[in-house]
C-alpha cells in the first residue's frame, strides 16, 4: 500500500470513528447467512469454491465487511477432519512486511443481499476420493451505515459469526476430463463484461429520466463488480487447483486482462517439469512490454522466486546467474532463490555479494538469506561480516545469526555497535559452536535462547 493510500485510509478511519451513527436496536444476528459449496460432488482435483450470501434482516441499513486476506489473514476458516492435514506451504517464524489492501464494506439496505465466492482452501489437502465433512465459519463485522461511502467500519462495530457443516463427495480423478474442465474455466475467465441494456426512454420528464439513468448506472456497476469478482474467483480457483496440461495457459497469464500472479502461482503449485520450465522461461530477459503505458516487468522476478521455491536444484546455476541481472528486483529474487535452492552450497556467492555489493538492500538480502541456509558454516561467515564497512543494516548479521541458532546474545548497551555485537557472537560461538543446534527459517520456537 502506498503512503498516500495508507494516509487516506487512516484519515477515513478517524472520520468514521467521529461521525459513525449509533447502531439502533437490532436482532442479535441481523444478517441471514447462507453457505454452500459450489458443488457438493466433484472430481478429485477439480477447483472448488464456497458461496456466501448475506441478507440484512434488520430494519436499518448496515455496512458489512467481507474481510480481507492481507498479510496472510484468512477470510474464512475451513476445516476438513478427514483430509490430509497441512497444505505444504511453510510458515515464517517471524513477522514479515506485506501489502494490505481490501475493498470497503458493503452497504445493505433492509432486506438487501450480497454474495461472495471463496476458494475452498485451508490447512489441508484433498488427496483421495471419498466423503469429507467440511466445517466452514466466517466473521462478518458490521455497523450502522453512515449514509455516505463507508471506507472502513468504526471502532464500535459488532461482529456476527456464521458457521455451517457441509458434506463433500469426491470421485476419482480423470486427468483428461479435469484438463478439459479447467480449460473451459480459463476460457470463461477471459470473457469481457457485457454492460446491462439501457432501455430508458426520455418522455420529456427530465427528473424521471435522470432517476432512471442513475438506477441503471447503479445496477450496471453492481453487475460489473459481481462479474469481476466471479472472474477472479476462477483465477484463484485454478491457481489453487492446477491441473497437469494447463502449463501453456498459465504461462500466457502475463498481460491484462489476466493477473500475472495467478499464472505464476498456478505454475509453482503445479510444480511439474513443464511448469518449472515455464517459470524459467518467464524469468528470461525480455524487451520492455508496455500495457496502457505501464511497463510490465514484474513477472520476471516473481517467476524467479517461484522457480526457486519448487526445490529443483538443477535450476540453481540459472538462479545464481540472475544475481548480476540489470533489473534490481530480479537480482533480489536471485539472492533469495540461491538460499532456497542452494542452501549451504550458495554460501560462498552470498558472502561475496554481501561484501562487494554497493546496494544497501542487496547486502541485507544476502546476509538474511545466509541466515536461512540452515548451515553451521554460515555462522562464522556472518560473524565476520560485522567487520565489513559496507552499506546496509548493521544489525542484519545478528538477525541472520539468531535465525540460525535461536540465540539472542544480551548486551548492556541500548544500541550496541557492530564491534560489540560481533564480540558477543564470537564469544557465544566459541563456547557453543561444537554443540549448537542449527535451525531453518521455518523451525519455529516459542522464544530464543538468551
């Protein structure tokens, strides 16, 4: 989120807190919520969604939030006891910077309804045919509508929780039928929106005519919003449930109306030899591509990070080669990717980058990546990097060392110098280096050793 948009959202929040109307007496649960699976019976591997419809059953207009998925937050909770637990995606132990953006709440007049579709996903994997029990729950924060465009809900908002238990039957996978189904869905996603017919006649009554035009405009805007939501639900579903054979289609999702991220995410999740080759191709340098005057280059660094995340070490030389690319975002992806794919084997090049680069960001990236290699050999290299008079975060070696060792050496100084931090680490490593356990980035612990 940009500084300006963040400032605007903060201003809107403050204004909402000051001007929000009081919520009149409403039923304990003023929303009627219907929850259903897109298909109660489907083929294994087929994209699946959860459909929500909410209706305002109170006597006043409500502003209702559908929630947000920013910073890794989940918009709904899905549990499937019979499924294989874990989704194969590692969780970072610490807090990470992330973008946070979401649409504003929906205003519902009394009796009005709104709907939304979510991909059926969670900390589970559907790996075999059978009957599954799907437990779904979701929170709906709401408040009295202000009568204006509600950007954020006020602090005194209330929350209604909706939950339901559904049954899902999965039949055996048929690869040919699954591919055909996903190809059809992909074709549906690129269809353009057809505006509502404007069947309005001007009989000389200007006010009536303008009222009809406004009503048509409101209806068309709502229809367009739902059309785009359904279209992107298809992209999200295909990215979450990619089928072998879809690699060419996912590779083509690099220009509007497609979303680059969905194609790369689908290829990474699919992780077939063809998908990895496609990611490597997308990471190759290409002439600047302009779409509506905007340079389209994000796919290169994004594809490179995804390729490194596949775990195919045969691509390590390719990833290392991009560490000297002209695009700084690609260089950063290469640095992170070297740690993911190379581990200990990448330490020499990462150490060289940390010592020789003139980029503050890339030096810090290289040091932090060394801390993710799960290698004891990285510890003395990182301790030595305190000596390097280079740009970058002087505390980066400490963060990297703590990731590796889960040790945080105490220091009496409120802001210790690089030399003091280095001395602390050297003393600790001299005492514990022979027996210290070395941790990976995702080997979390409740607290670090002091």
